[in-house]
C-alpha cells in the first residue's frame, strides 16, 4: 500500500486459465480501499478475461492501471477502455490521479 492506495502487481499471462489469483487480489483490494492501482508492467499476455476483470473492478471502485506494456495498451485502446480507465505510465502517477 502506498499513501492509502492499494497496489496490486500482476505478472505473466492474464487469461481465462490464470486470472483467478489476480481477480481475488483486485476484488479484495477494491472492497477494502477507495483507490486501487494495478501495476500491469509485468503482464506478458492478456486477453478478454483481463479486460472483463478491469471493467468489473472499475465498477467496484476507483481503479487505475499503471505501466501497461504495448500489447496491453493496444488492447485498452481498441476496446475503448483507455477512455474509461485511468491509465498511467508509472505506479506513482496512477496513485496520484
């Protein structure tokens, strides 16, 4: 936790087979903190499972996404989620917005 903001870091693939642990972490964070930052810099692959989780978490509270790699930035852009979510380059920037 940084300055009252819960930071959840994700690593590796975020797909239907691997999303459960991240889902649990983000859900718990959203229930217990007014602002949650997903440190997405370690995500190497993402599909619609992650996008769905981001939408659900955003609805539950103030979600920020920090440091997405180019492939995730592209997914967020082509789905329009970059206009809905607060996406920033660093965890510090995401926590501050």
